[in-house]
C-alpha cells in the first residue's frame, strides 16, 4: 500500500493499493487527532489527553483499538487490538522507517520512499483490517509530524 500526501504541503494522506483508495486520513492541524475514512465509514482517532494518554481508534462509540507510548524518549508504541498487542518501533535510529512486531516476528513495515518525502510504503499484515492498518499508519505519520515540527523549531 502506498501512503500519499493529498497535497505537497499537507499532512492529510490517501492510502492507495493499485488504483484503489483504501482509506483517507485527515489530520487535525491543532491536536493529535484525525478522521479516517474507510469505505464511506468515518473512524475517529485521537489522544485521550492533551499531552498524555492512550491513542484511540473509534467507529461510532465503539473503541476498535488503542495504543500506548510507554516512553516519551523512545519511538515505540504498543498497539492493543482485540486480545493482541503489537509493538510499533523504529529498527534503526538512523532511518524513519517503522516495523510492526507481533512478539519477535515482524508483521509489517512503514517506510518513507526517500529521505526528503512524506510519501511512504506500508506493507502490513493482510490479517489486520484496513481501519487497524490505517490507525498504525496514522501513528507513524504522527511521529513523523512531531519530528518535522521539532526540527523546524
């Protein structure tokens, strides 16, 4: 799946497979939240607190998944989906790529196409529904956005 910015200056993305758009991510400019549209169904993603708290994926009032960032100093997030926990982490401090781990087994990766772009490739387990894949991709985009904002400051 390709992760494509909607505009060159935008943090909104389309998730595309072949010639089909699987989902769109519309990020808020002010807070760590977004709307994810999958097959005409809107899912909300947000952080429970202003600076702390879990990240949550909701459809209507139903929580589909949550994610916890155990340390402010590490780019690692634990994704809780159903009865399973996955770890989203950077395999290297030198690259922006992230790996999605199920225990010690890598079940996915999200990598920028190059150093200077926000375009990316996401290769996630097909066992994960599209809204969960979009949630994981949103978490990575959120970390990339934080890095870009701290570099610009």
